[in-house]
C-alpha cells in the first residue's frame, strides 16, 4: 500500500503532521555541545535536577511486574486523599498530567468543539485538542502575562467546552488569582486549573472543587517528586467527572512502577519537599543575580523555572554560550518570546554554571 493510500484511511485532520515541539534528545544535545551525554545539564524541561530520591528507587525493586496494576487505583487514591485532604472519589491518577489532559478532551470535546487556552502557555493543551479535532482558541495573555478573563468570556459560545489555565503558568511562572478562577467558573465551562508546579507555588484553588462541579485541578509528580520518567499525575475534581473518566480511561493507565513510586513519594514527602526548598532558594539566587545585570529581566515566578528576558541579541548569545558549556535551556519560536529563555532551576552547582556564563556575556 502506498503512503497516499494509507493517508486516505487516516482521520483527515491528522494527515498533515504537526509535531509537538519537544526538547531535543539527550544524544542530540550531547552532539550539539560536543560533550558526552552524561555531561549534559538539562535546564530546558523543568525536571528535578536532584534526580529521583534513593528511597523511591528502592521502592521499585521486587515489584510484581507480571501482574496488571489495579484499574481502580485504590491505594493511589487513598494515599492522595490523605495528601490532598480530598476524598478518594474526587481523585484520579494518570500517566502524568499529560494523560489527564488527553482524557478530558476525550470526555468533553467532540470534533469542531472549541478549546480555549491563554498563550503563551503549555503546549499539550493545543496538542491534545488537535488530536480531538477541536478548534483551539488561544486568548493572548496581557503584557504582564496575566489572563484576560473578559476576552475569554467573549470567546465563549455553544461549541466552547474547556478552558485550560496553568497556575503557575508554563513558561511564565505566574499564578491564576482565585478571583479570576471564580469568574471563569461562572461561565459554566469546564475550567481546568493545571497546578503541575503546585509544590513550588504553595497556591491552589483545590478548595473550590466541592462547590464547583466544573472545576478540574491537575497536579503532577514529575517536577517536585523527581519522577517525570515514570509518568505520574493526578486530578482533583467532582466525583461526577472522576467517575466518567474512570469509565473511559485505559484500565491500567498507571503502571506498577509508577504506583510504587507514588506511594513511596508519599511516605518520604518531607525529604522531597526539602528539595523543593533548595530549588526555591536557587531560584531566588538567580533572580538576585539577574537583578544586578544590565539588559536582563525576568517574569516573577512561582515555579521551578524563570522566564528570563534579554535585551538585543543577548538571548541567542546566551543560549549558544550555554550550549558550548553543555547547558541546555528553553528558547521559543513564539515571536512574543523571541528575547526570552526559560531557565529551569538547577542544583547550586548548575546555577553557578549558568550565572558564570551570563556574567561573562553581560
Ligand atoms: C503546565 C504543565 N502541565 C503539565 C505538564 C506535564 O506534566 P506531567 O509530566 O505530569 O505529564 C507540564 C510539564 O512540563 C507543565 O508544564
């Protein structure tokens, strides 16, 4: 069968590829920097630079790998209920918050429906909406990267289903104020507040869930708990939404290693939250250093990254200079962010490396 014949069988809206702009692979990074892969410093995906804690790695030994995981996620949901203070029936875990974004599309979005997000923001909302054959309406954030609630309200029509709002937002790091969330909830759409960076910000709207059946709060273990590779995320939402998602999810969506890691994270959370404190300290250190540099500014952040703005050609120079030292940060194709780099907060040594490169340039 030829490529053209295969394409005729495909869903028409997926024939033209539109690859998700993922970061380059570690091997590509190493080749670009001219160093071995283990020398690369990844400050481009907001990962946890300390790696997984040994206690979590130890929990992955001797797992019943030949058995399917629990489709009802009973232990997971109980542990998360204890952690979040919400009853287990308001909680559902997924293979990262990414999977939960996709599941929400499956539940609510039919072809031709409209999905709203607020640019610049996390790319997966657009990615999953495209697969669902939805129309994505990106309502631009204002000059301070705050959400424009009135503009969102103006976009609402009978085909609009979901609004995705990250808080802290990636890549800008700012929070969605609660009063804005409340105004948006009144629209009667599904309002998804993506709190993937919650442990860094300490700010949440989860207490609004019991009163608002249309609110979904997303969380993740990728960043603060350092297990991005195992894919663990969860949502807090009304039992109505959770039960419907249980009905349509892949039964074994959270694998046994992910489950064991999640439960171990809950047991050792004090230690992992201490690492969060160290990262917040390193973010403050970067902010302080940037404050004293000409031509460098940043968006105040509540997360483990800093959206940094450079005057003139400094962003490109900085990116290239960092690559030469084996350090990768995140540049953007969005013209609004052409002078920006998103720098994930690293270990104290990694932060020193970034600041050394920058002070040589400025
Ligand atoms: C705002 C936001 N939501 C969700 C995710 C994905 O998280 P997970 O690894 O849990 O799928 C990310 C990852 O960068 C993110 O920045």
